[in-house]
C-alpha cells in the first residue's frame, strides 16, 4: 500500500513540475511566473506564503492571481484549482 501511494505521489509531483506548466502555457498563455504562482496555490499556499517563497511582494502575487483568473476566465481561485486538476 505504501509503495502504491508513493508511486502516486511521484506521478502527481511529476505532473506538477513538467506536464502542468506546458498545458497552462498552451491553453491559457500563462507566463512562467504565473505558473509558479499556480503551482504554489495548488500546494495550498496563501498570497503571503507565495510572496515569501518567490521573494516578491504580496501585492505582486495578488496581481499575478488576478491576471491568472482573467486569462483563464475563471471567477475564483478555488474553481481554478479544481479546473486545473481536470486538465
């Protein structure tokens, strides 16, 4: 069981690191920085957390989040996250 869960987690990590960014670029034309923000949102990070991790201001993170929602034509971050998992 542990081995199966471990393999599943590795596949999810690979999807997050390799496959997801390419899909987001192709479908929504997100920038690399916007993709970084999306990845961290998927990990449950707040704007403040993301700002600290990426060494940018919270205001900049919020700007990226607004642009991501605008480009994807999605109304909220929670809907964005659920839609990303169905890509």
